[in-house]
C-alpha cells in the first residue's frame, strides 16, 4: 500500500507539524507553565473542561431525566 493512498501522506504531514508545535513550545525548561504551553495542552486535553464529582453527577442526572422522559 502506498503512503499516498487515502490521504495517508496528509496525516503524516499533519502529525509532523503537530509534533513540531509541541517540541517548539516545550523544548525549553521553565520553572512555570507558560500561557502558550497551557493553551496548547488545553486544546488537546481540555484542562479547562475538567468537572468535579458533583458537576458530573448533575450532568448524568440531567441525562437520565431526559432519557426517562423520552421513553414515555
């Protein structure tokens, strides 16, 4: 199979660019996390979207209520 099949080369290029961006931002040690580092990590791992147990319980409670009401 050719690396050009099904856009594989585009995926390889995108992965290289992705890795390069992480390298550029994290290649120098700093004592604190920079805004640029935080923003990049937040983009991929959603640090600003972390929920507490109470928030998750409320979300699941709302989902269960909607599910039960839909069944009627």
